[in-house]
C-alpha cells in the first residue's frame, strides 16, 4: 500500500484529510519501515 493509497483510505473510510508527508512522519517517528517485497522483485526481473 502506498502513502497515496493510505491517505485516500483515511479520507474515504474515516473522513480524515491528511497529506502524504503527515502519514510518512507518523510511520517514521514510530520506527515503522517499509520493505520491498522480494517475491514481487523476482517476478518482475527478466
């Protein structure tokens, strides 16, 4: 899920309008990281 998708979900489901940078700071300050999906990378490789 991308930051844009998270902000859209928050607005659509909860009526909360926030910027992508606000969501990023929320995760960053709590030490929540995003890892690339190894399976997706291998499937995309030639």
